[in-house]
């Protein structure tokens, strides 16, 4: 199954690192606005990915990029 999320561009490196460490395969493409990206993630079990996304978004929001 493929899940899609839209992210602020500055969050992409944080998500790429978390997804790679967790063993997910993903693809990043242009988002719906100039400062966003669309991430497609291959997944077989959605609940663990949901937790990872929530945790990674909280981490990203607590970084300097979240203050911009």
C-alpha cells in the first residue's frame, strides 16, 4: 500500500532520516505549493507508520525550522 503526505519543504530531511532508519521506502516529489513536498511511502502496516509520522512531525516542529 502507498500512503501520501504533504510536508513543508524544510521538514523533508527530518522525515527522510526517520523513514530510512525505520526501513521504509519512499519517494519525494513537488508539493501543492512552492514551499511544500509530497512524500509517497510504501507501507504494509499503517498504525506504526502513523506513530512514526506523529513523532517525526513533533520533532520537526521543535527544531529551529519550526520557528520560521
